[in-house]
């Protein structure tokens, strides 16, 4: 297949970045389990190590199988390149290390995955990079928190687990005026449901562990460069405009095709941090991506049906799923996600933590797992699992209560899923009475 031709989404999800091997005749992506690669000559090696030519040096930085995943997802997101990582958290950390140094700061929506809150607020602080968390429901909060050392705005397309939606176009407008890149985590919606670049995002992050692979067997992450941010002569990014002595004094902002960010991420940060994705994990993710659109349609429908059921149930206090009319953020959901907002929802049980624990323990078909985006349906109690490291004040600020439950709807028959929710809700009510 000619990878340069712009085929449709499903065709690219299956074929992009790979052509059948002429020597062996293999028509599926091979797994290149190699740590290092032979150089054609000393001059070729020199050109690779000075970034004058692209090629494979060492799998910590690049691998033929992983390259196909990077090219394929970059194509689906409309980007110019990507770097795969060992996990979603690793992709986030390396992305911010590419942009920021000690004394700099980032601004993030507070309605994000608990592990990211801890990474941004605690672990990154040890490097001297601070994070200000704001209420992403008001785009102006990003502007208010900005100072001369701000290097990025960050939020999730659909917040985990409260399903809030940040107005990406409004935030992108503010960011352009201030010369700041917008970084969006698109894990919950995937490029099939939403392409953040089309609404002003500059960098996109995924946990490939989730919907992209969908089989619950691997861990991975990836960062996509949309190629639409101005690095050249941007006063916020002097290190992009100064020579790098590690690579023959290359100036990243001068790299052709506006690849400054993605080249710097790979050549500097991935090289030194070493949080690369396993070729085997990349291969499994590629297998999962071949059915992405079909799966996302089912995830969306099952989540919508489950949300409508929960809204009517007397044991449920509140449901967070903006695809349904009357829900908060519904207008933004219709604007940005006309095909659906994905397979994740959350709801608050009457009875608080005790009811939540009883509900989780009573589920039979849903698995109690700290993950989402699987073909199997999953349930978690965020306050005691994915967001347990947050204080009560932080939980309250992001609208996670003691009785909040997060569901990731899989691909099972919806009748079976609703029956399981029904019996678990009944058990939670009976448990409260006793």
C-alpha cells in the first residue's frame, strides 16, 4: 500500500505505514525483536548520530515495528510524527520534559486521571517543573493562571472519570495568543471519535493500553506531534532555537517540516529516559487498531444505553455522561463528539462509600479492574483506587464523591450488562437497609 496516499480512516488503521515484505512475502507487520541495528558504513552511522539522516540505531530510541505504530497513529490523528512510550504516564512525562525545565510550569485541567494528577503535582515537582490545576470548564482559567514561564496547557478530551468536556477551541485560541502549545489526552475518545488537531490542539497523548489495543494485555503510551505549533523564534522556547551540542549544534526549530518537537522528544528525552515501548506491545496495539472504529461504535452505544438505565434507577443520585440531553456539557458533546463520547461513564450512588463498595463487590459480569477501554466491561471505585492518592479536598474539587463509580462499557450484550448493573444496585440498596 502507498502510505503517502490519503485513504479513509479504516483503511489507514489497517494498512498505513507497512507494505508486504518482498523477500519473505509476509503481509502482516513483523515483530522486530532486536536491541540494535547494523550500520551500512561508518559515514551512515555518523549521519544517524548527528540527526542528518533518519534510521534505526538502538531500540531504546527507535524500532521498525514501533515505527509503524507511530506512523499509523500519527496518520489517524493528522499529525506529522509520533513517539511511542512504555506507558501513558511515560508519554506524558517525556512530553513535558521536552518542553519544560526547572522553574517552568504547566497548566492542567483538574478533571483528569488521578495518576496524572500525582505525576504533574508531585513527581514532576521534584524536577522543578510545577503544575497549576484549574477548573477546565472555564477556558479563561487557563489564561488567568499563565505567566512568562508557562510551557503548556493540558486537558483530557473527556475527563476521567467525571466526563466533563473542556472547550478545546476556546482554550486553543487563548494558547495561540500567548504562544503556548495545547496538549490533549485523547485516550477516551480515540481519533475515530475525535481529532483534537482539527480544533486547535498541537500535541496529542494516548495511553495505548486502553481503547487502541483494547485487549487488556499490554501497557503503552504515545505522543503525536500535530505539526501546527510555531517553535521558530518563540521566546517561550529558547532551547528550541539554540544549538544542541549533543547533535552537531542542530537547532530544532530549523528542522524541516516543523518537526522540532517530535525530533527533540526522541533525540533528547527518549534517548536519555529510555521509556521506550516494547516492539511486541506495539505489535499487539497495531492488531487492536485494525478494529478500532467497529469497537468504538459498540462502546459508545453500550455506554449510552447503560447511562439511560442508570438515570432512571432510584439507587442512583447522579450520572455523568454528556452524550445524553439534559446532562452538563451536552452542547459541547454534540459539537465535538457527534459520533459519541466513548465507552466511559460515571455515576454517584445514594449511600456513599458503603453503597459504592457493596455495588462493586456485587458485580458478576463487570470486572473490578483499575483499567478502562477493554473489550470486557470494567468497574472501579475511584476514591479508593484510581484517585485514592488525592486528598478529600482534591476529590471534592473534581466532583468525585465517596459513592462515585466509574464504568468502562465493553462489547458484551447490553442486556447482560444492564442485568448485572440491576442486580448489583439491588444488592447495594439491600446492604444499606441492613
